[in-house]
């Protein structure tokens, strides 16, 4: 994330979003849901402060998030959940990779971002 600037506060809890691996905005950016031009205009949030998205992250080191209510995984179509878990988890792993890599922000999005097709075997040529 833009280390030269300070003060990216979470719009939900008000705490500093200190690391790209905690950033819901950047997660959605690498997934192709947020345009580059929008990065500095949209509110920053912790991934965990958006549980309906965060519940799809299934990764070692990421404590699973359980959502209650109509948007809980338990109430969603299992096929949709499987696709979302693969997609969002891949985005999260991308953030982990980016947190140690030195890439231009324009190269952050996944190669297949925005072109996710259900049950595709995703290529790993990052
Ligand atoms: Zn927060």
C-alpha cells in the first residue's frame, strides 16, 4: 500500500489499516473489483471488518470468520461458496505475496482478475 502516505483508517472500526494483508480495499483491487483510479477515493477497511467477504478466505494463518444471517456461507449455494472461497482466498494469498514483494501497484491485480469463471482451474503463472 502507499507507504508514503499516512492515515488509512478503517471506515468500520476506525483503527489504522497498517498492512496490505489487512486491507479489504486492496483485496478487492487484486481481485479486479476496484479500479486503480479508485484506490485513493474509496474508504479503506480491514478485511476482517467486512466479514461477508472475509468469510471466504480459507488460508493457513487466517482465523476463519463466521458470519451470521442471510449472507452466511451456510445459507449460500455451496457451488457459489466453493467458487468464492477459491477466488477470495487466492486474492488474500496475493496480498501476502505482495507484502514481501516489491511490485508497482499497477501489477497487483491477479492475471485472471475480473475474469473468474466457475470451476475453472486457475492458472498459477503469477
Ligand atoms: Zn476495521
